[in-house]
């Protein structure tokens, strides 16, 4: 067993006890949270393999929290959105940490086996994955570690309790020398504050690096021998002279035309240099072509200071913005930047429409804001089967969610459930940031009083040795062939979300600061375009439901609900409205129009109002006794109609005047201290109901 002290918490690592047939395994624990991490890799890559098949699975078991899963099946099924996002966070810093020549199928499985609410399992899973790889025979350029940082009352906090992160929820992964991955949601923090938090997190994880190095020396298996060459290296000298042709094709500005030009070059290489059609040589040539394009684009940028589409390193592509694109939606907006286009729609609903979720960390959690990101194949000119959103779509949607959640109004100011959907119609770089921009405009178009507009920009990096270039508003090819994908969102007052992925061994503080400063300039430029299109919330659409709020006494809630929900269900059915009741007596009425809402208000007030002396009700005889009758004034409210109050004359038998089930006009003549109501029929004769 090994221990590492991070801040005021001790992380324990148990080896050679669990899952011993895996290439590497470790049980990582902090407090009562325990995560088992295993790593396995095939003995050899598949024949002709030219990519690294890494898979990362993060699994939360409900038994870890002492709970049984809900639903009919009563067992864990497909991964939740939170599990998918955590798996991505683990995958992203691990992937660039493997040697380029290693192509064996590799699987990392992180299983949360025990959890307490004070210690989040995700960072434990990340450091566990790196540690298991370090002690295994799998080639790995570690160590890597991860940590969460919050910011409360101006102070940075390590590993904050879930829900108590304050103004910052940052997850950072790094190796000893540089940052590999950053994922953050923030409440308008400045660039300097973000760098401070990143530096703070990196410094705090030093003990985790030292622990991994020590345990590797003590129990680590010998690493597998690698050839030192990739599939592309074997034939690359044969295609290297075609760099001029590659540059010519790369500089075609229109994406689909560029794709055709590059495909023609690839076909030329594969057919002319492989006339016999040898399969293995064909795959090697195809890999060599990919390397040629990679080298050519990077040389263009670093040596010629020239980008694919001719822009400078800081230029933003042409932007057009439009709102009210769709006629029946509650809000809609179209954002186009170059060849990337996102159509965002907003739908408003009631509290009944909130998303309800269940996890080992949060039971019966509700979300009143949902953001769904869709990336259909036609957005990149491809014909593919339409399938459910994959990990990429879930991750892009989560980033846009973080960016916009920070500017949503409090529920006491705007108590709608909000669903924002982004349909990516075209994609050539950073559709997630286009989603943020389109989402901002769609929210305003729907009448949502957001705190301020938010825009997003994707930054790139190309780096060879000491030479580097930071690129603003990257294209898809610059993302694919570059070394960094760095997305930053925020408003005039600071950053709301940040996501960074590094494909090289890490990123130093100087380049990070430069990228953030350059991103701020680009973000401010895009914000001006958004604000010029729409800068204030529009009026609610005529198609949007209207929400009205009234307050009732808390002890009247049961009267409004009625036995078994009978009263509230009848109101909803009769008036065609939705009614949501909070424990504090706030009643929200969602109606198609103001008239319907007013009728619902009157009905609710009648049901929940205290009976006043002099009020006249049309009640129902519920029970007849010798001395009178009990009259139901409304569900849950009854009064006594004494035999002496039936008529302006003496009555011998109650049933001579009224019988059970009959409706009768009665007047409240007294309400005693215990709330008992006395009624009179004779005083109500010839009058109309007042309640």
C-alpha cells in the first residue's frame, strides 16, 4: 500500500490484491470513497493497425452508495451522461501520454465501488488509471494525475464537496512538467484567476507524481519493447517529395473542395506507388499520406506563418447572426461562422418538465435547464446512419451547458424549465462554440432574462521544439492536425467555461497565458456581433405557455391537493392548466393565456381561502343527522347546518328540507376559535353565492 497527501486529504493505493490478472490494477481510496481501476492491452496490434484503439469506461455502481437502482430492471444499464463525461475526462489526458508507436487495443476500466459525499471519485479514477498503467507492462509516458479545485469566498479549495464549489469547478489533469487537460465551469472569473487556479492545482498534485514513480520502481513490470517506427514511417520517404502538392491542396479555402483535392492526392499516392495493390503496402502508404498532410500544414504555419484559409493567427471568420428563424418555437437563432453553423431553439415548460436524475452522488436530482447538442452527418457532407448521441455529442453539449448555465436567471425571477437544443447544420471547426453563441441569442429571443450575453471561441496550437503558433477560431483541419483544442466561453465580465485538450506532452504556463489573452480578444469580437443582433430579452412568444404565481398559506396546501390529489387533478382537467405547488405555499399556474390563468387563480383562492362570516357558498349535503346536516363547502372544508337554521319556521325533521347529495345555498354565520363553521340556510334564501 502507498499513500499520498494532497492538501489535507490522504489518498491510499492498494496493489496486488484486486483483479490480479489484469495488466495493471489498483484500488484508490480517499475517505470512504473507493475506486478500482484496471488496465488491459492486447499482446499485439491487429494486422495493418494504423491508429491507437484506446477505450476508457467509468462505471458507478449503486451499491457503492448503499442503494438499489430504480426502474424495472433494478440493475445498472447503459452509462449515464455523468459517467460518459467522466470517462471522457479520463481519456483525454491519457491518450496523448502513450507512445505514438504503441497500437495495441487498450482498455481502462474505472469502477466506483464505495462512495461518500465528501470525496469525489472522478479524480481518484484518473490517478488510478495512470498508476495502473505505470506498474503494468503497457508502454506509457506517465505519470499523470488529476485534481478538482473550487473557489469559495475568494479562496481556492482542493477537492470541494459536490455542490459547494463556489465560483469555480475546475478539473485539471497534468504530468509533472505540463498541463494536459482542463475542464472548468466558472462564475465570470478573469484570465489571471483561471491561470492562478490551474497553477494551484498543478502544484498540489506533486505528491501523486512522486508516489507513482516510487511504486513503479518497486513493483512495476518491465515495459514492452516497441519497434520505434509507426506504420507511416516505413514508406514516408517515398511520399515526402509531394509536400508541395499537399500544401496546394491544403490552401483550397472551401472545405468540401479541399476534401476532394486531398482525396485526389491520397488516391494518387496509393495507386501510383502501389501498382500491385498489395494490402499491407496500401495501408502503409495511406498512413504516410496522413503524415504528409500533418507535416505540410504544420510547416505552412510555423515556417511560412500561413493558415489554410489565408487568415492571420488572430483573425475570426466571417460571422452572421439571425433570430426568429423558426415560426412556432418559443425562441430560435441561427449563428454562422465561416463554414460552421448552429441553429438553436429554446422551449419553455413548467416544473413538471424538469429533468429528474439519479446517481450514486445525487439522488433524485432535478435540472430546470437542459441543453442538447446534435451533430447529424449532413453537417460535414456525409451519408451515415442517424444514431443516438455519442460521447462526443454529450461532451460538446455539456461544455455549452456550463457556458450558459452561469447566465441563467434565478427561478424566483423566471420560473420556467428551459430546454435548449442545438442542431449543427454545418461544421468546419468548433460547433460547440457556435452552439454557445446561437444559444445565447435563442435564450434572448425566447424572452429569458439572462444576466449577460455569452460567446465562445476555439483556440489551437501548433508547436515544434521552441517554435509555436497560437491560432484563433480554428478550422476542423487545424484541430485535427494541431496540438491543442482550447475552448473558452464567457461574457464581458469574465470566463464561464473552459475546456482544453493537449495532444503533445503538455502545455507550459507562458503559452497558456498567451492563448487565454488571445481568446479574450476573439471572444469580445464575437460578443459584439451577438449584441448587435439582439441585446435584450424579447417578449414571450404567443406560443409559449404563460406562468403566473400566487401564494397560499402552507396549511392550505393539503386542501388544494385534496384527498389522493383529487382536488388538484379536477382543477387541471377542468381548466386545462398545469399547477405546481411548492412546500412554501408558492403555486405556479401554467396556462395557455391570461384568461385561463385568472380562472385558475380564482378557483385556487376559493379553495384555500379561510371562510369568512357572511360569505355565501353553494355547498353539498354530505351527511344528515337528527340535529342538522354537515355541508361540504369545498373539498376538505365542512360546516354544520343546524336544524334551526334550515327555514324561517320550525322544522321537525331535517330530511323534510334537505337530503344527502343535494346542493344548497348556505351562509357562514360563525367560525369559532377551533375553526368550526356554523351555517345558515334561511339567511341565504334568495341570495347568490359570494365564494
